[in-house]
């Protein structure tokens, strides 16, 4: 399990951005509350945590180039759906 990224890492990336650049910080270990607070004050910075990363990959997987699909090989599996308790 990866440790959460802290505000110092987020601030370090933000400090490397040129005036016309935007920053995307992707962390598979999520972020500390201090990192999220720091990024909230950085209009050119976007944080992507593990849940959002998985959602983005699953949503856009069909459009990924073959090289990316080879790095993340996924296969769609269909399963019968069970009725929920409210159905």
C-alpha cells in the first residue's frame, strides 16, 4: 500500500509549472488533508487519487492507444445481476 502524498510534494510540482502550464498530480496512495487543502489554493493544479484514476481508466479504456492497453490489460466480463434488496 502506498503512503498518501503530502502538501510538500504537491507544492513542489506546483513550483515547477510555467505560467501557461497546468499540473496534474496522480497518486495511487491518495493525499493527506494538508495536500488537498494546499491544492485547493492552486488554480493550475489538479489532484487525481486512486478512486478517480480507476474510474478514468475504466471510462476511457476503449479510447486508449494500444500501447496503454498493453500496459493495463483489461477484459470486460459480463455477470448476471442480482436484484437489490429494494427491487
